[in-house]
C-alpha cells in the first residue's frame, strides 16, 4: 500500500469520526418541543344567493321571464343593490312543458346575487317575497380576505409556540435558543354556514328580536362566523 492510499484512509477515518462526533453532539443537546395554536373568527362578507325565475300563468295571462327580471332588477335597485352583483348563473335557460298536450313551454332563468351582509340579505329576501319570487337559496358564504387571514393566524401560532417555550423554560431557569424544527401541523377554515338552504330557514343565520321594539320592525340577522385556525410544532434548542 503506497503513501497516497494510507493518507487517504487516514483522511476518511478522520472525516467519519468528526461527523459522528458532530451528530452525537447535536443529538445530545437539550431541546424543548412545543405546539403553538391560534384561531380567529370573522363574519362572512360575501354571501351568494341563487334566485330562480320561472315563467308562469296567472289565469290565462303568461308572465314572462323578461317582465319578472325587470321587476327583480327594479326591486334590487330600490334597496340599494348594485346590479353588477347580479348575474346569470346559467346562460342556458331550462324549458319545461306546461302540459303534455300543450305546445306552450315555460322557461326559467337562474341568477347569482352577491351581497355583503346578513342585513342586506334580509332586505333582499323581503323584496323577493314582495315580488312573489320564492325560489331563492343561499349557496355559499365566504370571507374576501381569507388568504391574508390564514397567514396572520399562522404567524400568531408560531409566536404562541415561542411564548410557550419561553415561559416553560423560565420556570426552570433556562432559555429557548434557535428553532431546530418548524412544522405546520394544521391550518383549517371552518364554516358551517354553507348549503342549499332558504335563508328564512337557515341554521346559519341567527335572529335577534328586541321584545320592546315594534313587531313591524325586521329582526337583525347575523351569520355564524368563519373560524380560521392554525397549529404549528416547533423544536427549540435550549441555550
């Protein structure tokens, strides 16, 4: 075996020993493992309602989609709804025969309306009742800044983990050092206010009525809040 081979073997042995020692030292360093959690509740600010208008007969008079749509838009204008928030949900109208032996057909159009508060929603459904449009459903509710809120909750969760490690270690006269592992355990957005339900029967809306007020006054509506929660695991080295 020549001198080069001997030197190479000595070098590899030295590197291996140094690596093993470094790994052992790292594993033997004291650490603390904690999980930080955070959650926030927000009121939905995007409420989507599907409205269905059907052609119908009142006696022998045919009430068209166009006439009902005109009244719908006028009614929404009256309560301050921007008509840009009203759109056709389906470009293709459905056709339903009135009777098997009749050549007449009835059409229907589906519309999607977005409102920002439960109070406005209540006014919308009151107006729909006045217009005798009974086929309307809440299809979903959302929060417009949900992505920013999720980031905020994650930051609060990792800060909570650091705070937890600090006060636990202070109890034994130690301090948290640099984080060795940071792992997002969970982030969730929970909202039970969705579903194809008529607003007046929806469990997602709470009704509050002041008994001292006139019965003629409409109840205040409030949606269940959306909960965004985060859980983050952190392993800190102990100084």
